């Protein structure tokens, strides 16, 4: 009778060990998937802090406006190249509005 109980205990211990190994494997797989999702999210969000300052200075015949832009964070090259067009468009809008008020 003792051997039967020892056999039952051995089978129960084996089943518990298999369940624990399966849980560890599942947890590691889930952690890898969460890591990949976090990497994709970080790549798509591209957190950037941007600051734009402008200064007005009185000059002969008008006012001079100067801009200073600084950014901190990862800025992809294609976005960086598009920034020059954006700045040109901003300067053009400011110039047109200033000239319309003259």
C-alpha cells in the first residue's frame, strides 16, 4: 500500500513540475511579445520635445522677427528633411500676414 501512495505522490509531483515549466515557458513567451510591442510603439511614437522662440527687434523701416527652434529626441531623417519645407511655409505665412497689415 505504501508503494501505491508513493507512486501517486510521484505522479502528482511530476504533473506539478510539468505545469510549472509550461507556466514559465508561457511567461517568457508573453514577455518577449510585450517587448516587441513596446519596441514597435516606441518606434512609432518617436517622443520629441520641441521649443520655438521668436524675438522681435525694431529696425529701420519695420520690425525684424527671428526664430529659434530646438528639439530633443529622435527625429527620423525623412521628417527632418520635411522640416525645412515646414519652416519655409511658416516664414512665408508670417511675411504675408505682416505685409497685409502695412
